[in-house]
């Protein structure tokens, strides 16, 4: 995996927020483990959209972003 500066991910999120309508939300779930057989999982691979916006490699977080009515800056939350 190519290592990116954390500012790259922040810029990607800001570009997304700039395209969102006022007072809207964006929810991006991460990937889940996929079972190969009864007791074996495939190796974990993060969802591409989630990875692109967050750079967060762990299992099961949800990325949530909201644009407020009055300012162009939005809020960002991770739910783990």
C-alpha cells in the first residue's frame, strides 16, 4: 500500500464536503469480514471509498460527515 500524508485524506474529504448540499450527510461504512467457508475468513480488505476518504485501515468503523446550513466547513465523525 502506498503511504499518503494525512493532509491528502483531509483534502479529499473537503472536496467531498464542497460538493454536498447544505444540511446534508454522507455515511460511508467500512468493509466487513467475508467468510470463505464455515470457519475461515478471507483476508480483510478495506472498502475502496472508505479507504480513499479516510486512510483508516481497521475493521468496522463508519465514516459520517455533515454539512451545516451556515458554514461551508462540515463535521466529521468516526463510529467504531
